[in-house]
C-alpha cells in the first residue's frame, strides 16, 4: 500500500473545513474494518484512509504545521500501513473497570503474540506483533499486528464459499470469529 505523503494531507485550516465530512467517511469505512473477537479484543484493520485520519487528527490536536514535524508524524504512521501480501491492524484490548482489575487481566494475557491468527480456508497465518508491547508482566492494551496472508489472500477473502476467520487461542482467551461478506470485501481491497 502506497505510503502517505504531505501532498495527501490537508493543511490545518483546510482540514477544519472538511473534518466533519471526512470523519463521517472514515466512520462508515471502519464499520467493516472494526472486528471484535470475543468480549473485549477489537481489531481495526488499517489502510490509507484510516491512517490519513489518524495523521490529520494528531496534526490538528498538536497544532503541527511545520513540514519537518509533519514528515516526522508521517514516518511513524506510515508504518501502520500493510505491505504487499499482508493485512495490518491495531488491536485494542478493551477492558473496563478499576485500574487494578484491568492490570490483573492484562497480566493474564501475556504471550498473546503467539496466539493470534488470521485463518483462510483452515490455514492459519500467525500475527506478527510489534516488538516491545508485551514485557511478560502485562500486555499493552494497544497492539499493532500484521498478518502475512500472501498473494492468495485476496482471492480467498473475495470468495464467499471460503471460510475466513480471526482466531485467538490464548490459554486465557479463546475465541474465533468468522468474517462476514462486507468485512471480507473491505479487507480484500487492501490486498488488491
């Protein structure tokens, strides 16, 4: 997927004028890209639209306009885009409750990086987690993951007769969710 450049972004004053409409477009697109597996693990599959929105929002919030600073943000956010043959997602562990309870639950989920899969017609593709977000003491509540599904992933996602699922088989969190047609179509586009 082609990286975002400064030419793809709106200057801050222009963004203020288009922000409401752009937010509606992104929310509509995320409807099929936000996939919850089990009670509290949500994957938001990233593409140029979702990443552009995140960049625009951080630039707005931090009032960043200097070209060097904008470029620095782009470098970091472009790492969220999938490369050829892979899907990329932000995984959010959406726990609620008192801080101590949440921390205890996150501790129970360490090692998650070895237990998350994208399954295409029974073949599991292990997630590759971003390096340092699980220190063995507790899992970070936000993770960045990639699924290297290969060139045939698009064909399988586009074929409604094939089974496609997200699978988590952690000893303390075991859930499987088959993707619906709209989700599959949206993710197949990322591999096109």
